[in-house]
């Protein structure tokens, strides 16, 4: 499945920055909530919106540079122009779908994010660890299914009313009554069936990984992270949980992957030149981040119903992420093939 693991010392640096420190952050947030501490909903949306600039939005703002760097090809203005037109066309088509069928588009966003976050976690395991268990094609596919499903499924099981509230808010930007199409997902019998099925898939995938590769370091990391994410999303309210996960887990891992394929950035990483590293990444991401912020404003104007509250602005942000995730996931899918992690 993978012969694309990163070479040391880049892999060591990436692993050091994206495994234990991030586990500690998620464990700390989960522990605080187990003690009964709760942030107001407005503060949770505020943290989610903070990912506009803190890792979340910028992590996809290097898409125009990703494939040329992965293929060791020159970056040209013509190439960036062609790429940008295609990227915006895909995003625009999905944007139109939100206007026409918001409930279906929201469901599609959940499934798309499920796939994309799963592919991100699978690639990180493949590149930053030995990940011998992912060499089995079925274990690889099941790992994507489980890892991507944790942020999407577990909050539905643990916090159905808050999940429903987010759904109603986002769909309501386009159709105030459109959320009723998704009501069956919140039915107790549906959630029980999904919970049992997903729980069995989780355990079965880890057992299958152990069977094909044994007690290897990559498998142990996979097992620890899977358990941690189950606990995190079962204890932390969805808005806050997604905001934290999106920034310090998914986005950080993707940025680390992009640093590894950029010779200038990877050299700065191995030399511990943090300022030079941040300048390299920030400079590359700045133009597209600014463009994404402009698109954020455009969506806020175009939605038929005024956001009207911080939650509504958060809903607009989720729509922005949706339309950008579609072409972004396409770029990452090609990157997976270039790096031979699938």
C-alpha cells in the first residue's frame, strides 16, 4: 500500500510535532469536559471561526503549490492560473448545489468530510510511521472509513440535539424548513444502529490491522489515536470538538505533509528554524487565504437568509469549508497517488 514514508529526520520532526503534543491537547480538553466544565455556545463558535486564520483555512491554501512540489515540477503562473480556474469551477458548482438543494448538500458535506478526514489520517499514519498494517488494501480502506467517521459519527451518537442544531442552522441559511429532510438521521433507532455498526467497524478494523502486521509501532499509534478520538468526540460538544480537531489535528497534519515535500520548508524544519519555516508556509498560503476570505464574504451575501447571529456566521463558514473541501479533497487524492500511500 505504501512505500512513501518520509525519510528521517523529517519524519522524526513531523512525528514529534503531530503525535504526542496533539494527543495531550485533545486529552486535556476532554478531561475538562468530563469534570463538567462547559464553554458557552457562542465561545465554541468563536473558536471554530478562529480556524479561519489559525491553521484551518490556510491548510488548504497551498493546494496550488502541492502537486508541482510533490512531482518535483516547477511552479509557473500559467499552471497556477489553470489550476485556479478549475478549482473555482468545482467549488462554484458545489456552491450552486447549496442554493438548489441545501439539505442534500449538507449531507454530501458530511460524507465528503468523512472521506477527506479519513484520507488525511490514513496518509499521516502511512508517511509518519511504519504503518505496515496499511499495506493490506482492505485494512487501508477500513482505516479511512473509521478515522474519517469518528468526527462525523461519534458526535451524532453523543450529542444528537447539538448536531441537529448545527444542521438546522446551516441548512436554514438557504431553506428555513429544509432540515426536516435530515430528521431520520437523529431518530434514536437510527443512531443505535449506526453506533453499533460503527463500533463493530472500529474494533474489526483494529483487529484486522493487528492480524496482518502484528504489534508494530504504526498499529499501536493507530489504536491509541482511535481510542482517543472516540473518547474526545464522545465527551466534547460537537462545535468545540470539530474546531479543536480541525485546527490542531487535521490541518496541522496536512501542513506537516506539505512541509515535507517542500525542500526549503523541510530544511527549515530539520534545522529548527521556526521563523523561516512559518515565513515559507505563510507566504505560500497568503494569496489563497485572502481569496478564501473574499469567498467567505461573498457566501454571506449570497445566502438567502441573513446569518443573524454568531451561530449563523459559523454556518456560513461551514458552507465555505464545504465548497472548498470538494476541490481540496481532489488535490489530496492525487497527492496520495503521487506519494504512493494508496
